[in-house]
């Protein structure tokens, strides 16, 4: 499968403060298998019953973590529509296993390890995922005590130090809980095809809450880790749907979706246009019109919103400028194109400034009483 990056490449630069049916609602489990066969490299299940029968047939009993991970994935509400299970032999690393799966299909977004792997293997997989053209999110269960999870040199500490944006690490009681969190994210995406969601404060089916103090919760969340805890007597919630970099899952997800949509629109404009696109400003206008239509859809879904630009000055935008509807597109004139780029038949780069709508995670209620 050849990449379309050579035709249209999208570079997403995230600035923090001083749809078509896609793969974004499908998760995949990587399972080390001592009795691996090539036929087990890619299994696809549409529901928990299929997954149960398939996992048992492939040699994973109901007591095994891979079996439990698949069942917890489908325990999510809303229920995700599909799960991929990819077995790999003992001779392969998780990185090699992922590459082998990607040779079979790229039709997934979530990835989780369904059995215990070393910290070094997880870190290597995270680094590998960050370097792929294909956007993926690794869901990982951190088992053990809260104090060990935040200790200097721990897996979470290293992920935080690396500002990892491609992993959702959650303190868990079982390795299979990675499947539960991944299923929650995939199910929410499937149910919000025309709207938007945040992973923060969602219930996770099949996962047991951790018994933590607020100080322990704060320490884990300070490193961009996640916890599943009970608040009050009735609210069992995932906090905060964050990556170790501090970016929330929905922020990374929607930027990935926008990048894919813009890339596909650019290729469609080049490939499906019955006439050639001239190397003139008129071509830039066609790209901007196509991209504006896509981004307006993300505004309508509540993903982009009118806001002041809080980052550093870029292009024609200065700090404090308002970005109407959450996006602004522009391109430099072809009069300024270099001879080398013109000879290479390159388009002038299309610049896009986006302001995310964000999501609320806390509220202060002020009650004024007159007596």
C-alpha cells in the first residue's frame, strides 16, 4: 500500500497557550501467542459473542488476559462496532507485530497490548507509533501500586518526560483493562459520528475502580496518567482521558481526523478534477474552498470554535486575533514561488490556523443566599 503523503502531506503544528466512515472507531489487540499460526495474524470480531468464540478457538481460555481484554472492549457503552485481534509469535517484538498488522490493514486507530510486556517494549512501541505516518493511539494498562506508577524512572514518568502524545496510560488492576479503556474510546467515537465527545469522566465497562487517595490521583494525573475512580457514592469515572504530554485524547483524535480529511480532499481535488489545476492563485482558492467546507463541518460538530489565537504569531495571525468559526485558511501568492518548486509542479502551501472548542472538566457553583 503506497502512502498518499507524496501527493498531499498535512503537517499539524499544535500551539498551546503561554466524515467519512474511517478507522477511528476501531481498536486492535496485539497478543503474543506461543502457538502462533499465520491465520491468527488478523481476526475481526463484531461483538462479544464472536470475540469469545474466536478467542477460545484460537487457544485463549476465558481465564486469560487476551480473552478478558476482548470481552472488556465490547463491554463499553456505547458498544464499539468492531475489534481486531492480531496474534504474533514469541520471536517478534510488539513493534514488529504492529508493523506486520499494518501490512494486513490500516483500518484501526486504537492499539493495546493484551498481555504483560516490559517497560522497554512499551516505550519502544510508543516511540514507533509516534513516528508512523498512520495515526494511532496506544492504550496501556499500568498495573501495580500508585506509588510505583509515579516513581522516578517509572514507565509513566518516562512517557511524561518524553511528552508522549500517542498513549493513554491508565492505572489498572489488570492488563486486560487496556481493552476496556480502548473500547470506551472506540464506542464513543462510533456514537458521535456527527457530534463530538471527550473521554474525561466516562464510565468504563468491565473495569474495576482503583481505591486511591486524592493525593495519589493528583500525582498520577500530574504525569499525564489516568485513573478510574469512584467520586461520591455513585459516580465511577475515568480521569482525565489524557496523554502524558498533557493533551487530551479528544484533542489528538480530532486533529488526526482533520488531517486525514484535508489530505484526502487534496488528493481528490488533484485526481478527480477533469481539468488540470494551474499553478496560479486560482488553484489555491480551490484548495481553500474545499478545505473550508470540511472544517466548517468540524465547527458544526463542536470541535472547532471561534476564539482568540493564544499561540505565537504565525503567518498573517497575531496573538489575540479572533479566528472566526475556529479556522482560517490562506496561501502565499504564486508570484512568490521559487523556480525550483514551480519546476517540480508543487502547489503553494496552504496554511490553516485552528482553534479547538475544548471541553469542560470542572465548574465552580457560587450560591448567594439572602436571609
